[in-house]
C-alpha cells in the first residue's frame, strides 16, 4: 500500500482521542490493585496481633507511609512513562526518595543487635510473601500499561514492579508484626528488588508496541 | 521549529475534534519529515527507499494508534520524536536481524530467497496473491519468503524432504511471476479495447 493511501485510511478513521482516559485507567487500576492486595492479606493472613500498639508507636504508620510513598511515586513515574516524550516527574522521584529515607526513621527502631541471623531468616519469609502478593498487581499493571505507549518498556516494567510491591506492602504491613529497620530493609528491600527486576524483564517483552 | 510546533499541535488538536482534512494534511507533512530521516538512517545501514518507506508507514500507524497518549498541555514535537525514535530503533533491529538471516542462508537457496519477497509482492500487486497458489506452494512460499524460515526448518515443519521444499518454492515463484505477467497482458488487452471503443 502506498503511503498516501495509508494516510487517507487513517484520516478516514478519524483522530478523535481522549487523552485523560489513560490516566484514569492507570489510577483506577492502582486503587483496585491496592484493594486487591488488602483483601488478599485479610483473607490469607489476617491482621497482626499487635495492631493497637503498632499504631500507637507509629511504626505501622511509618511502614504504611513508606509503602504509600513508593506506590504513589511509582504511579507518578508510570503516568509519564506511558506517554512518549514526557520527562519523568520530579514529584514522583521525591516521593520515592522520601519513602526510602523514612525506612531509617526513628519509630522503626533498630531491633535487637545480635538477632541479625534471625532477621535474615524471617526477612526471607516476608520477602517471599510480599513478592507473591505483588504478582497479581504486576500482571494487572502491565496489562493496563499496554493501553499506553511506553518508549522504554523495561523502565516502565520496573516502575510497574515498584508500584505492585508498594501496593503489596501496604496490605502486608497490616499483618507482618516486625517493624525494626533491618527487617524492613531486608524484607521489603528484597521483595522490591525482586519484583522490580521481574517487572523489568516482563515489561521488555509485554510492553512492546 | 517553533512554527512547526505551533502549527502541528493546533492541527492535531483540530484533528481530535473531528477535522479529518487537517489530520490528513498533518500526517502528510509528518511523513515528509519521517521519510527524510528514515532514508538517511537506513542508507547508512545499507538499506534502500523501500525499507525506509516501510518505516515511515509503521511510524504513521503507531502515531495514529497511540494518538491518545499525547497530552494536549504538552508540546507535540517531543511526543512525535519519541515515537519516531522508538519505531526506527525497532525497524533497525528487525532489518539487521533479517539481513543476518539471509547471510546465514546456504548459497543454493540465496538467489531464490532474495528474489522471493519481490516476487510475492508482484503477485500481490497483480491483484492475485500468494493465496491463489496451490496449497503446498503457498505454504512453502509463505514460510520461506514471507516468514523468513530456513529450508531445513520448513522441511521439518511440513514433514517433507528439503528437495521437495525447494521444488515447491521454485514452482510457486514461477507461478506468481506468470500470474503477474497474465495480469499485465490482461490489462494491456483491456486498455487496447477501451482505446478502440473511444475511437
């Protein structure tokens, strides 16, 4: 087919397009996924026994703030990544940076100094559970991203991974009773790295257009 | 540059509100730019105008398919350039891969493989297509020329000998060439008849 014929066909199809729908779809899907992760945690794990004291000491809130900061930052990155030619959002990067700084915040405490070996073992458990929780949100995120045009599919997949693990962590924080900083760093950090890497790999394949 | 940004952004906005003429004109102008860049880029890789035109068409289709990703509050040209760059990188990879595959083709198949896409395209242009070939020839021509498989892979896939694959391929190409000649002859006869009727 000649190019001018192609152009005629495209023009006949019409250029009407609603640009805001993409944002709504991404945001709506994120909320749905957050709710999904919460529901999964409640269904399979239940709430943590020390919910009251954790809330009081602020450690739970810190965990939630970290998770929320990462998730909203990732969502902010995704909204730009899915539109070709748009630079990354400064606020998104600040949100993510802030969340990472919060991990070493005082309310989390440093836990027992000699318990690092124990930390590693239970951190691994938490990592696995959080990574599993993040899988369904990751799949849903990637399928929502296909509606856009990510010019850096690997990066977009990685951001989708960050979003998914943040949402998973939101729900998981309601169950996991360990709030000390080393545990959070290991468990949440490990899960985040794993899911981000998985997202990047999947994105490179699934987000091509 | 600012003129083009303003002109094209407003054309795209008009197109979004239903102005098909503005859209067609915009795509035409974009195509000119894309074509220049694609030809320059592909020439450096050793490819010609036909491949460049393919890239232009792919990019136009991508622009159309993903037109909803342009945020009207943002500049138009960066959006356009990002899509063009993405598609041209894709095309570069695909062409390099195809060239590598041809380089790995055994010599006895090479002449046919190089001629085949053109022959298939001639068949397509003649209004007939590869579809009109008998089943075995159609399968083999599709698999070898249009999908770029190797003779041994195709032989395995259809459970026939490699020699049979080559024979079917030769026959299919000859039939396509004959179909296009017949179409030419038919066209000429029709044109002569029309001319005589006008006299």
